């Protein structure tokens, strides 16, 4: 009789203890979930802040190059140049120093440049090419003067270079084509003539110079 009562008492006591253990387990599980969630959110915030820092450092790098080489631009125009160069490099996955090396080679970052063959602006685009590029980007073409708007010139030039890279599947040929013209380069390739190296070498030399001076 006493044994039965003790067994019943043990069973009676075991239920609350089991419930207590379940509650403790659940509370620990919830606590762990909260910790994991907090850790995940913290990592997201850290990644976001790291990305923002990298973006700011890149824009500062672009600004430093512009400040050192530009000729004829106001502070407001410099800020716009930083914005558009950063945006176009993100869009086409260019190294900003590479794109600026091309600009430096084409126009020396000088405002209002016009070449002997009529190429205009920072990235030295000829009007018939600019009109076609403007249509693709959705820019209102207002004649050759459109090419003297720095932000539009860079947008058109960045697209033109990207198109050459896609067509030739070779960055070096794309650079040569950008300067020589697509038709002229295809003719040389068809006739198995060597690629002209002068412009390409200048771009690569400027690129190496910018990397040496401004890359952290």
C-alpha cells in the first residue's frame, strides 16, 4: 500500500518536473534563436556599412584623380563627374581607374576638347557615333553639342567601350577599336595586320600610373 502511494506521488511529482524541463528547454531554444537572429542582423549591418565605406573610398579616389588632372571644371561639375564615373563603373564592372585612364588618354580631362577628326568631349566621341549611343541610352540628342555635356559624354563613352568589349571579346582590341573605329579594326583583323599599339600603350601606361599613385 505504501509502495503504491509512493509510486503515485512520484508520478505526480514527475509531471511538473517534466513540464518545467520542457519550459526550460523551450526558453533556451527561443533564446538561441534570438541570439542567432541578432547575429545575422548584426552581420548584415556590418556588411552594409563595409559596402558603404568601400563606396565612399572609391568615390574619394575618383575625386582625387579628377582634382589632380581636370582642366576647366567647376566644383559642381567635378562632383557630377564623380557620380557618373562611379555609376558607370558599377554598371559595366569597370575599374574606375581604368575608365579614367581612358579619359585621361583621350582628352587629358580637359573641358571642351575637339580632335582633328571631330571627336568631342572627355571620351572623344564623334557625333555620328554619339547619336547612335544617345538613342540606345535614351538621351535626348541635341546635335554635336550634346557631347560637351560631361556626364552624358561619359555615359555614351562607357557604353561604346562595353559594346566593343562584347563584340571583340578582348579588352585590348576593344580599346584599339574605341580609338581606331570598329570597321577599321575589323579590316585589319581580316587582313591579318598587326594591331596599332600606340593608343593602347598610352591607355595602359596611364592605367598603371593611376594604380600606382591612387590605389590603396
